């Protein structure tokens, strides 16, 4: 990068679509049960190493268009996010967008596939657009994706263990 290249120029050169991943885990429960657990956003703190105090807005629930808030933490920092449900198909998929469907930054998707007596749970993370709050360089965004990958893997392991012990 030349001395005259600004962070804005670098952000323009990056493509948000390259920052995405999916991870899978088998859990010992039917897809409908796993959907019920995941779509109850207030329960995410049981499994996620980063999210706490997640609650739907008053009167809202796991349906398309519903909003919820949650606190997140990373590297000693804490912040609140607002997210909107964009897909809610019981037993099949649950998806929400941080920042809302219209101008969101990150999409989180959960899908559920029956396998044997249980379910293969897929959790996906996709950067929808660049935003300086997430980083301004390829290195920043690679580090964020790697961090979120580790978080998702920890979440899926915790979910599977929680279901096994339930």
C-alpha cells in the first residue's frame, strides 16, 4: 500500500462476500428441537462465548421481521447489537442480520438437517458489507473472520454438549 492510499481506498478494494464461512456439528436431537433452542435467542448465552443478554423486543419472537438486542464481548470490549430475523422456518432454518435486513453488516444463519437419530446443525457467518467498526484492512477482516470461526466452533460444541447433557 502506498503512502497516498487511504483506508477508504483499501475498503473500496475489498469485497465483503469473501468473508464468510460455515461450520457443522451433529447433535443428538431432532431438527425441530434444535430449531426451538436456536430460535430462542435468549438462550444463545448458554453456548456462545461472545453473546450475552440476548432478548427479543417486547412482544416479538422468532418470526421474520422481529428485532432483538444482545450484548457482545471481544478483547475486553463490550457492545450492544440490534438484529432482525430474516428467515424463520421451524425445523429447517433460522437467520438474522445484525443491523437489520435493510442495511445489515453481518448475516448469521442456522440450518438443520436430519441425520440418523439427530441433526446436522450448520451455522454460517457472512459479512454483508464493509464497515469501519469491523476493520479497515484485509488483515483486520481476516482476523475477524478467524475469530468468528473459532467462536462458531465453540458455540456448536457447547450446543451439542448441552443437548447431550439435557
